């Protein structure tokens, strides 16, 4: 159990709460016009978990040297030896293989596209070595979740999952910029790229706010494509309020509440969105 807990900490398993509800919400919307089976829902969850596990495992392997030099990340499982490199490689390989297998089982098109998805989500780990747009890369990687879930149910792509993908991409990029404020000085010294390293705290916070405005706008257009009852608008108002609260907690020169802004509030965003879509769809 201790080894399993170490792997769970290594890949930040609890962070699955960010993208998974958006994937399930996309599936809920798709299921309104397409019959589904319990097996499909289980496989969608399995694909989400294994894809994210593979991506996070790959990230920890690729960044292990950088993490060891960064005071904030030096205590992670690979730099400290709590998880060996060989074990991490085996875990990541297994997760990637399971993701491809589950995807093929879920839908043939998902199976064919799964290697491309892995390239996107794992390739993110190299992004900060050459571009400050790395935050959007991460957002785009998680934004694949609602598109993939829609394909799993319908076998096609439409405007609905693409709008959801845009919302997820800008939401994730926005809060990732805030979180990376902690590494501003280290990134500059190590020659790594990020919005905070490029623009400083005030500039990064402004970009983050702008991205979250796009998130709310994208979510506001969703009912134009997939009619949703009034609970959706209540949920959207709550989400906008939570995002505003998040930005009020992080101020230039004061990052003491960054963990609450990153972990707690963004978890509320995804859960409220899922609950709003389910409630609106039922009505």
C-alpha cells in the first residue's frame, strides 16, 4: 500500500478532479441524443485515469533533474528516491499501454487517435524548455478530455465538445500561470520558459485573468449549441464567482494562498460545472 501511495503522490492522482468532470459532462451532453451503456462510462473514466497517469509519470521522469534543483519540488518522489526511475518508467509504460487498450475497446476511432493524444499530453513536459506558451499546451492537453468523451459516445466531433475544449484549455492555462508564479525566479535562472518568467507577477496575473474571462465566455456560449435549463446558468454564475475569488487570493508579492487558489477552488469549478450540466440536462 505504501508503494501505491507513493505512485499516487508522484502523479498527483487527486488532481484528476480537474479534467474528469468536464469529460463526463461532455459525455452527458452527447448521451442526450445517443444511447450509452455502463461499460462506456466505465471505460471513459478508465481512459481519463490512465492517460493522466501516463502524462504525469512521463513529466516526473523528464523533469526529475530539474525538480531536484528546485527547492519547491526537490522533495518529490523521484528526486528523493522514494520511487525509483525504473519503477516510474514501468508505471508510465503500463499506464500508456492501458490507455491505448481502453481507448480501442471504447471506440475504434478513440483507439486510432490514442497515440496522438499521448504525444500531446506527454509532449507538454518538454514545452517549458522552449516556449512560454507551455501553459496553453497544458490547457490544450486537458482540453482533449471533453472531445475524446464526445467521440467515445458519438463517433464524431461537433461544436459542443470544441467549445468545452476551449473552456478547459483557457481555464487550465489560467490557473497554471498562477501556480507557476512560485517558480518565477527558478525558471529564469534555469533558462526555462513561462509567462511569469517572461512578464513578471503583475503581467502573468493579467494574462491569467484574461484567460479566465475567455473561459466564462466559452461556457456561456454552450447553451446556444446544446440547450440547457436554468440550473446551468446558476452553475455558471457560481463558476465565475469562484474564479474571481481565486484571483482575489493571489496578489503581487503575496503568494501565501496559492495552494487554496490552485487546489481547492479549481476543484470546485469542475465539480460545479458537472453538477450544473447534469441538473440542466435532467430538467
